[in-house]
């Protein structure tokens, strides 16, 4: 049986260096994994924020569309009401002219009746 020789200082240093290199690689790997995990978490948070903002903007756009539609409906209603008002004014003017004409006719008839009564009264006195 042969006894193993103890490692030489160079071998020991080489082995220690190899162990240190492996530990450094492991630490680097762990740091990269942590960084990637942190970046992935941060990206997930940013994506969630963007989705929330997008939803908020979509809601605001929908509200603006509804407001615009209501404004268009109001505008159309205003146009229709203006048309109806103009028509009503024309009808009123026509009725006003008719009333004035009728009043003139009534006045003439009244004067004729008054004149007729005066003549009748005159003839009755003569009799």
C-alpha cells in the first residue's frame, strides 16, 4: 500500500484558486438571477401600470364619445326647435294678420249695424 503524498503548496494554491473561481461563478450566477428576477418583477409592475392607464384612457375615451354624442343630439334638437319656433312664429303672424283682418271686418259690420239702427230709429220717429 502506498501512502498518498500531501499536496504541494502549488497544488494546494491551484485547488484553492479553483474553489474560489467556482464560488465566484456561483455568486455571479446568483446575482444575475436576482437581477433578472428583480427586472422581471419591475417589468411586471410597469406592465400592470400601463394596463391600468390604458383602461383608464379607454374609459375616458368612451366618456368623451358619449359626451360628443349627447352634444350632437343637443345640437340636432336645437336645430329642430329653431325650425319649430320659426314655424310657430309664422303661424302666429298669420293668425295675428287674420285677427286684425277680422277685427276690421267686425268694426265695419258694427258700424253698418249701428248705422242701420240709427236709420231704423229715424224711420220709427217719422211714423
